[in-house]
C-alpha cells in the first residue's frame, strides 16, 4: 500500500492492484466531522463521484450516487476526521483509476478548499518464459505493460545474457516485448522486467537441465539384460549337475 500525506497538487504513482491513499488534510488540525467533503475524478465528459462525506453520512452509509467504478473500493478514516484528515483509500487500483482527483470542501468559508491529486496506475504483468528446445533458446514475453519496461535475461549469478529483441511495440497504451537468448550451460535463468518510472521489478524463472545421454542409457540397459541371462544359465547348469550327482548315488 502507498501512503502519502502531502500537500495539494501531489503526484502519486502506484502499481496496479496495490491500495493507495489519496491525501486531503489541513495543515492545522481542524475537526471536520460535521463538515462536508467531496472527492471527484475528472472524466472525459463529466466528473465521476468517488467519495462523498456529509456530517457523518457517506456513500454506502446513507448517501447514494457513487460511480460504479468506485463502489465497494473506497473508504475514509473516520477516526482521523477530528484531526482534519479527509484522505481516502482506494483498494485494488486499476489502470482506469489513473487521472486527476479533487477533494473539495464546498461549504467552507470564506472560500472553498480544494486539493488536487494526480494518480497514475502502472501495469507490470509477470513475464511468460519458455524454452525453445528445437532452437536451444530461452524466450521471454511481456504481455502488455504500462510504463515502458526494460527486459533482460539473467543467469543464477545475476549476470545479463546477450539477447535479441523479436518484438517491442506499444499497442493501446501498453508495451509488448518478446526477447530471446541462448543458454550457455545448464542453469536456472530469470527473465527480469524493470520499470524505472514506478521503481518496480518483476521476474520469472526457468531452469535448463542437461539432456540425458541416450547412448549410455541404451548400453547400460543392454548390459543389465546380458547379466540377467548369464545368471539364469549358471543356475540351470548348477541344477543339472545337482541332478547328475543325485542319480549316481541312487
């Protein structure tokens, strides 16, 4: 969760699915339990209703009109109202939550108090890794990231492997990347995706094992089979000799 107790006109960047706290508070402690404050998000045509508090009543507790995008995902800090804190928490952020938010005290005199927060939500999907056995190569695919990523193959010593880029495109605001590299030896390798804009790094691991030597496996199998035949022959001969000895004494 990301928490910011900042001033108006704050920029906040978070990772998709994280919780975020949007700050809205007075420099000096002012009890706002009996006041009204309204959180809105700038939309294409109209502003979206994010959260409304009015003298103890709020969305999902006596007040209606909250936008569907935020229903069940926004809460305030009731115990902090006496300290002038009108901040809200948005759970499980989505890409569409990005935008400009305003916290407004419409009834405050002599003039309305407005806080502005710019929220940016980034996407960092886990990279998908595979081994192309027919080519002897490692392949890593990033299936759509918001904020341009740097994609690399690392070995178990965190050394970067030489790689070639097969795809590096931006589609509908998301980045799609595919890279390939050749594993120099049996080891466990990681495809590492780094997004410096949001200070985020995620990786997926895959291990390359040494292929068994089919020639030796076949020879070992034959050797075991021959040994079995020899044992059977020896046992039969012993049995025949035993029979011959018994017949002589009879």
